[in-house]
């Protein structure tokens, strides 16, 4: 009787343990599966990769790869528990594709842990800047020109010609007449004419005396004329 009760107790405990294991095992597997988080996002100018909660146990290998427009950006990059990286995308004028791949040897067949996805990277549209309205310039009123008064030209006074001064006649110096010194009367006593011998013609004596006096007077006159001429030429 006691033996039967003991067997029943063991059987009940085994059943309870099996039931608990059946309930807890799926939960544990689900929790482990949900712990791996392979995420990646793309925009027109960058790609962001976030891998978390992977196993870093010995013997487990986690690998990630990324290709953008046929160019390898990541080539079999090995990582541990986590991987976080942002990759810029080159300028492009048309959509390009990006391929992301992550694998783990912890469970190679688990689709949640191992992924290979391709996404399209669109062209970045630069918004057209709104043109700044050009302020309308208020036209500046043109000032009315002030009439310039006509200036009556002042007649230029005609210069009165100065009377031409008549050239002053050069006064010719009147030569001072040279006073001719009056010759002193000759005191030379004429040689006495020897008395002619009375020849019986004594009537000619007065005539000879007159002729001699005339000759003396003529000689004195010639001397005076010569001196006057000499004085005029020296002036």
C-alpha cells in the first residue's frame, strides 16, 4: 500500500515537471530569439545599422556585410554582441540599391537572426529655395531744373587809343659862335720905304702908298675869313 502511494507521488511529480518544462521551454526559446535585434535603415544620404544582443560566446561568429550601388562598404565584418555604424551615401541623381546581410553561427537557420535584405535609396530632392521678392524701388522724382537767368554780357569797353605822342623834335644845339679874337693890330712898323731918289717924278708917291695900304687891308680880311671858317668846322 505504501509502495503504491510512493509510485503515485513520483509519477505526479514527473508529470508536473514535464508540464512545467513544456510551458517554460517555448518561453525561453522565444525570449532568446527576440533578444537578437538586426536593424538597419536607409535614407537618401545615409545608412544606419544597429545590431544588438548577439552572442559573443567562444565559437560563435557573427558577420555583417553591406553593398551600396554595387560597391562593397562592409565585407564580412565580424562583430561581437553589438554593432553600430552609420555610412554616408554618395550623391546620386537616380535611385540606387543597398543590400544588407547579417549571419550568426549560433543558429544559422534562424530567420530572425540571419537576414539578407535589399532596399532602394531614393534621390535627395533639394527643395527649391523660394526666391526673395525684390523690393520695388520707388522712383526718385526728377527735380525740376531751375531756369538759369540769362546773363546779359557786359559790353567790353573799347579802349580809347592813347594819342600817339608826337616825337619831340630834337633840338639841334645851336653852335655858339666862336668869337674870333680880334687880331691885335700889328705893331710891326712897316719897313720904311727908301725914299726914291728924286727923279723928277715925285707925283707917283701917293699912289704907291695907297696901293701898299690896300694890300695890307686885303691880307687882314683874308686872315679873318680863314679863322671864321675854321671855327665853323670845329663846331
